[in-house]
C-alpha cells in the first residue's frame, strides 16, 4: 500500500515536472524583458529543476546525469575558476554573470538528459517545436512581430539573430525527432528558410542552407541515385567550388543581387561579401585572438571587454567555440569538444548532418547562452538507437 502511494506521488511529481518544462518551452520564444537576464520562461525552468530534485527523493538521479556529463562539469569548473580570478583582478561583475549562464545551462543539461529518456516527452517536445514555429509565422502574418529597423524581422525576440537562431534550432529538433522525412519535414524546412530570410541573419542563412543541402545529399544517397560515397563528396565539392567562385567574383554577386535589391537578406549578404570581405572576421571579433594570442593558453575570462583596444570592436566575440577558446583557453575548449563529440559520435549521417550545420553556424554567433543549443547535444545519444528513415 505504501509503495503504491509512493509510485502515485512520483507520477504526480513527474507530471508536474513535464508540465513545467512544456510551459518553459512554449514561453521561451517570448522575450518580455531585455536580453541577458531572466525571462518569464526561465522561472518555470527553475521550478522544474526544484521539482526534479524533490521528485527523486535524493541525489541519485541527478548524480547519474552528472556522471553522464562529467566532461561538461569539468569544463564548468574551469569557467568558474577563470572568471573568479578575473573578477578579483578587475572587479567587473560581468565575469560572475557569465559564470551564472554556464551554471544555469549545466542545470538544463542535467535536467534534459533525464527528460529525453522518456519517448512521450520527446513526442511532446516535437509538437511544441512545431507549434512554436507556426505561432511565429502567424505573428508575422498578423503584423504583430517586432522589427529591427525596417529591414530585419525579429518576431517576439529582442534581436533578429536570436529569432533566426531559434528558428534554426527548432527546425533541427523537428528534423531529429520526426520518425521519417515526409511532406511535413519539407514544409517546416521551407518555413524555417522563409523566417530566417526575413530576419536577414546571414549566419543563420548559412546554417539553414547547409542543413537543407546536406538533407538533399542524404536523400539522393538514400534513393541509390549515388551508390558510392565518393560521389556524394564530389557533388558537395562542386557546390562548394561554385559558391567559392561566386564569393571571389564580385561582379557576379552584383548582377545577382541587383535582381533582388529590395530583399534585406540579399543586401546583407552582398554587404558582407563585397564591402566587408576583408574585415568580416574582425567584425565578428576574431581579430582579438590575433592581437592577444596569449589568452588562448590560459583564457581571458568573459567580461571587461574594454581591454581589447586593438580589436575592431570591444563587444563580445560572436562565435561559440572561438569565444570559449579565447575566454577560457585551450584546455577547457578541448574538454567541451570532448563532451560534444561524445554525444554525437556514431550518429548515422542522416542525423549527424543537423549537428554539422549547427556547429558551422556557431562560428558566426555566440550560442553558449542558448538553452536549446545545449539540449540539442543532450538529445543525440537518445537518437542513436532510433531507426530514422530518410
């Protein structure tokens, strides 16, 4: 009788936990306050973390998930130590705030590692991602979304890059969690592409274009139109070569863009390729690695950006892994890459292609503060046993 009561109580707490996470996921695209702080959705996530600890009546389940993600824990310890040292040295509170982001995301990793074991949770997660993308489309069509200036759409977010990243990562989850590629996947890929185009985010355009290209290559492969793998690489090489020639030939770019001169994303691509080709890396903040190479060994911490006077700008380094390298050094970067590799290794190509595209995109935007970015890697081990038919 007592055991039955305990099971009933555990099921009740599990339902509460799932409900809180669902609310978090539904509200996560809605930014009610300024970026960089807690949003309404985060409150429900914090409540879910509390329920997760209580529902297991002790540390057993959380410790199991920590063991599964011990590399990230080691990486987190490096982050905390390095930022603390620089906080003591400079007194800039941004160092401690950066540490809080990583602590917060570590909790998300532990919680989502537990939740993704449940296939019904995965199914509901998929429904929410689909629903959120459709909601963003409806908000755009109703004219209720926000704009950055007059050219870049950002929906319910505070920044067009945030909006575009959310669309890219949502579509990534939709693709991974769908049983097979069908008309629904095609519709969502077109929807994701459209929403990213109106955001005029060049980094996310790279990500979604690469993802769709890899899907096409995989589809061709699966249909046995290309029987040998070497032909797939030949096709990919030809596409890359054509793009490279276009990037070098500004006259071709100008002729193409002149046909679509009113499209914001075309204007931004032309601007980045032609007008800023030489300084594009500096614009993203990569040049500080060149100007201050000593920090790739012991890290600069994540704060007090006024130090980078030699750099093109004194903002953040807008790239994920390069930012980790510069802010925390080569050893923490290797540990983090080890964690990421452990998650995605042995994935079949039809699943791995999503991670290839997202990692490529991450070199154009800082994704370390995005919960869904880390959750995407946490999901990977639970997909390995699934037979995903493309």
